[in-house]
């Protein structure tokens, strides 16, 4: 997968002002696609959660891109209104939001009908772990790896940075309402 294909999938990469971080963030997605059976087309088609029943229209990329947009909006609001008391590093925030679920490319496989299912790898390692591994291989700084590692429930066991809290809440506020609908 080329850098242009990743940028096409993730136009939000342009929001990262540091060119090295932007390039390395794109490289993580390239590496994930190299190791995955999934394609960019699959991410635009498969539901964003394996808990979904038939008919869920929100795709993996719909969800992931919305999390990035919500996190960016929240970070900008905090920076504008908190008088520097709770500074948000926007590059770290955006890179972390873009990479939070990159490990799902290793966690998921496609069944014979083309549906996303948890694969053998995913039975042993959830995406926060594989996401950090992919990110470290591409030179992603620890501040961003922390966001990847703590965006899901695993992060409840450690102290999150401000940026990690923002991504965690952006992710869960757009997931938990669906989860509760599916379990009612």
C-alpha cells in the first residue's frame, strides 16, 4: 500500500503539523495493511464493531474518522477555553486518534462470506497491544503509543494523559450507545 493510498483513507493525516509524525503515522497503517488480510475497501465496508448484528451501516472507517474529528474538536475547545491550564498537544492527539484501532487489522480476519471476525491473533492479543507494536516499529513516540495502549478498557488500569482521555472518551461515546442497543 502506498502513502497516497493511506492519505486517501486518512485525509486527517494532514492535520498533523509535524511532518515526521505525519509520515510515521501513515507508515503504521502501511505496515498494518502489509500484515493484514484486510484492504482499505474492507474498512469502508465492514461494521465498526464485531458486536454488530446485521444491518449496521456505520463502517470501521466511519467510526474511526468520527473519533478523530471529535477528538480534534475537543482538543481545540480545551486549548481555547482552559487558559493553558490543561494544554492539549494536538499532533499527539490526532496521531493517537488515527492510530487507536490500527491493531484491529491484525485482530480481524474475514470469514468465507467476507464478514469481519476475530482471528486467531485477535484471540490472544487485542488491538491496543498490537497497535503499540506496529507503532513502535515505525518510530511513533511514546506519547502516541500511550494513547493507543490506553484508549480501550486496558487503559483503565493506568494513569492516562489528557490526550489519551480525550481519545478514550471520543471512542467510547461513539461506541457505547451502539453496544447498549445491541444488548437490549
